[in-house]
C-alpha cells in the first residue's frame, strides 16, 4: 500500500544506488524526494527500474514528493509538452501529489546544456516565467514548485535583484517555491550579497520545500556539486531560512555514493534538530486534512503570443539561443583563439543583447564549459552503475553454470 502521509520534516533525495541503505535506515528518513528524470527518460528507466518495482517498494516504505530537472521553464520557446505528459504519468503511476522543477532555463530546441542558467532579473522575464508556468500547469494538471537555482553568472544590466525577481514571478502566478540553503550560500558568496537581507525580502510564505547539500570550492568559486556532507555554512543558512519561510519539508541531496551511509544520516539528524527548533514535532493537522496551501497571483499577467513575441522577449530568446550554442561550440574547441568580441559578433543578436553579453566576465563561459563536464561525468557514472546492476541481476538469474556456458558459446 502506498504511503500517502504528507511530506513533513527532513527527507532525502532518492538515488537508485542508495535503495537498500534507504530501506535499512527508513526510521532516520521522514520522506523521500523522487527524481522524475529516471522515469521520464526511457533509457534511464530501462537501465534503472524498468518494471517500477524499486519505486513501488519505496512508495510503500515512505511518504514521497517528486522533483524534475527537465522542464526549462525559462526557455523562450513552447513548453516541453512531452516531458510534462511523462511527468504526469509518473505522478499517477506512483501516486505522488507534490512536484517541483526549476526557476531557470537550460535548453533551446534540441540543445540542452543540463546546466541551470540565470534569467534576466527584470519584469518581462518574470512575466515569461509565469506564462510558461501557467502553460505547463495546464498540461500537468496541477500547481507545482519552482526551485531557486545557483547560476554561473547573472545577466548583465538587469533591473532587479535576484530576490526581487523571484518575488515578481510569484506576483504573476500561483507557484510555490523550493528554496535551497546551499544555493543561498553559494549565490550569496559568489555574487556577493547579504543572505539575511535576501531572506528578509523574500516572499517566504511561498517557500514550502527546502534543499540542502554539500559542494566544493574550485577556481575561486563554490560549486553546487552535491558531492560532500553539508558544511556548517549551509546549516547556518538552513536555520536562517526556517525563520523566514513557511518551509515544512527539508530535503538532503547527495549525488555521489558515500563510503558509508552514516554521513547521510548524520546530516539528516543535524538538520532535524534545527528543523524542530522552528517547527512542531507533529505533522500539523491543517496539512494532513487539507494538504499544501494554495496561492493566487496578485498581478494581472499580460497575454503573450509565442508566435509574435514583444521585442524584449524576442531579444531574450536570441540571447538564450546564442549562449547555449556558444557553450557547445566552445566545448568542441570551435572558438579557440578568438576574442570575446569576435565570438559575440558571430551571433545574430540585437545590439542591446550583444552589449549585455559583452559585459560578462568571459572566464565564466569557461566555467560553464567545466560545469557541463561535471554533468556529463555524473551521467556517465550513473549509466555505469545501472549497467553494473543489470549485469548482477542477469548473473543471479542465470547462475554461474549458464554464464560459463554463454561465454563458451559466444
């Protein structure tokens, strides 16, 4: 029977390689956050859990929410309808009520950076995000959360701060937010702003879920790699955020296999101690009876026709296309030896957007290339793990004599 309790307390982002450890330590985990990517992408499901048996076992053991990385809601193009339909199928198949993705863009057409990029912090971009959220919500059939992301660089000449932009998105639609304590630490450190002032400005009522994770420091900046135990600085951000938001579900993210699961349970327990300083120990009756709160837009959203975009959005689309294309071309070595000015001049962009792009510290494009490499490394490691599991299961089914025979016959 599926565990339908609402997500409350401190949970863990599910990864297939933690499956047995999660079940063995279920009393240390309040709920799980399920990655839809492993089921939306056919190849990952075939390799990882083709029958859905692992996911059904998890759904019986613990309450669950779902989290995606594929929508790219900020991309100035039509919504990812196919991904939305597959996400809906996942939520229905495993009876999951809450879903979130990211407040970002990372894809244009068939090019996907798999690295989250900053939107311009301005009103027209907030309107676009809300428009795409509404279109996605219509296909998905429910409201959903948007996670505030880390970003390599902001868009130059933006008219708002990051937190003002997030609040403006909330003004235009009924989304809720997933807030990340690690992202706050990383963004405030890399982009040099005051995290307390940020939290005091944030529309904290909309924040229902929170992430926390450990990263690493490299080449003068913090990297959100999810590869280490949670550092003290992130726990400090978690405690600050709990005092300024309505978050009732804290999720630990760990994407690398640890030497032992104890480092994960240690982080969960420390987070739980902080959580209960600001939240009741029992699940609130209101949450049990009525589920998550619903929100309403406070500003009217202008009509947007993707076939006839206003100049501000047409320029933003051209910038997104050029930036993503350039990142892939640089990764392939195409622009080696070219100056920033020569590279930018080669793309069909309005002068305003050429000027804004030229204001970027160009080493950030190199950082973007490096982050693309991190993502590919993680994908390769996951694929190797799934292949190893598949071979182990195949070996168990055949037995040693059949394996010896198949090798001899081969």
